[in-house]
């Protein structure tokens, strides 16, 4: 694949965001931008510790901002540039947002080398439920299932 100048510019912006906000003490060394064509629609940097929000990773923040700007919950036709390979949560958010492509700089092994062990999460999620370190128990399915059935029959729902 040929990498054009815009791709390099957008990746450099994601890296700059990671550096600027990490040096300012605003979170971990992660930055991301959402792009459509040659326009940045949303920027994000890690805000986990400053926002007291474990979901405020750079990619999720950028997705939230791009969606808000466009007034939609889907980002088809857009790409994300992120300073590090997305963790499982961010990767899932990228899939849910329907982004077309992911570009990343550092890999998960690079993150693990500085005590961000996303690779552990990838391994954990691949295990069967009963083998994971976090216990999970299904309760009251019979009471919850009718709500799902109602959603399935709802004619005015917005699909996603």
C-alpha cells in the first residue's frame, strides 16, 4: 500500500496530540484523529486520569467528537489515525463507529513495554467466559428477553 503525504500528516498530528497532552500531564501518551478525505473531523488524546473515565482513550474521544460534529453515530467514509495500535475497547468502538480504516504508529508490544498491557486484554477476550479472570454470570434472562423482543418488533428504531 502506498502511503501518501496526507496519511503522514494525519499520523503526525495524532503523535503530536499524544506528546502535547502527555507532557501537559493530561493522560497517557496516546493521540488520535478521525479524518474524512483531507479534513480532520475529531481529535482525541488520552483523558483517563484527568476525566476519571476509564473509557476516555484517545480513539474513543476522537470518535465521540467526530460523531458529535457530524451529528451521527456512524463514521462510514472516515479513517482513524492513532499513535498506538488500538486496545480491544477502542478497536470495538472503531468497528461500532463503522470507520473504514485504522492507521497506527506504535504497536501493542510497544505499549506493553511501558506498562500498558493491551495484549493481555486481547488474550483474555479470546478465552471462554468461564476461563476469564473476571467472573461473569447470566441472571434474569427471562425478564430481560421481552425487552429485546420489543426492540426487534419496533418499527421506528434507528438501526446501528
